[in-house]
């Protein structure tokens, strides 16, 4: 059974800092990995999707990397802003499970002005 | 991309009643899913909504409790039956981007509180 772990569970940083969120998964036979953002009481917003054959994806100040063989992904946020405050969720799709996403518990990020 | 609308967005329900959540996608999608997010927890897949056939349920979820319909490629419903306080959760509808391996998109969620 795929298990996804995110570290740290919570993080507080001052505005302007660069930061890294970590995600690990136990079964490396994945189809892809996706990072989401969830604001309080809201649904999920997709940030980045990395296919199993890719090493990284970038969107604006966000960069996600994937090391499938070691079961790890990182989400790098450059020059953090208070608007980045949210919960960040990592999810993987197993190769043999169609489209179903296996989620980690998330990292709650607070960026202070 | 896909824009997903869910309703209701929030509701307070009486114990023992049932509530149906609707999910509408702005384009035809292959796969639609229903997830549950209990307070303080991450998301758990309830079932895959299959167009024209019965939904595929994950371990721990059964059709009698969570009947699902998917009459076409853009619409699905999830009913939470005979609700108890333990069913208080956010229920989220999601869909693929229309092509295998594409981004999975989510609705805003339906926040149910059972009293």
C-alpha cells in the first residue's frame, strides 16, 4: 500500500525566504506526482504535475523535483510571500491504480510579513 | 484544464438524513472521483465514478452508504446516506484533465456538518 509522508507538518517563515517542502513515498512504481495547494475551507488548486519520466517542473516561483528511485519529491518556493500561506499537499498516482491519488497529510505553511 | 463546480458548498444536516452533492465539470472528462477529507486529515478516495456503470469503491466505502451516479461525461452526484456526526467532512469531487496522465482537478468541496 502506497504511503505518502510530508515533512515538516508545519512551517513558519518570514516573508522573502526561500523554502523547501519534502514529500516521500514508499512505492516507487508511480505514474506521476502532483503538488496541490489548499486554502482553509477550500478545495485543492493544482500547482505542479511531474510525470514519472521527468525530474522537475517549474511554474513561476515554484519548482518541484522528483527522484522516483528514492521515493522523494521536493517543492521549492522562492522569495516566499504572505499569500503563499496555505497547506501544501503532495499526491502520487500508482502505476497500477489508474488515476487514484494517494495523498500525504500536507505541510501547513505560514509566511509572516 | 477543467473547472469543477460543486453544490452545496456547505450544509448542516440532521443525523439520520441523506444529502446529495452535485459535481459539474465544464468539459467532458474521462475520470471523475469523490474524495473525503475529515477534519485535520488528508484526502481519502471514496470511489471512482464510472460513466454508464456502477462506481468503483475503495476499501472501507460501500455503495449503500455512498451511492454515486454518473449519467454523462460532465456530471456526477455523491449521496451521503443515513448521516452520523462521523460523516462531518469536506467532500471533494475531482476529474482528470481529459487525457491520461494529465493534471487532476478538484472542485471547491462540499463542507458537511452533521448534528
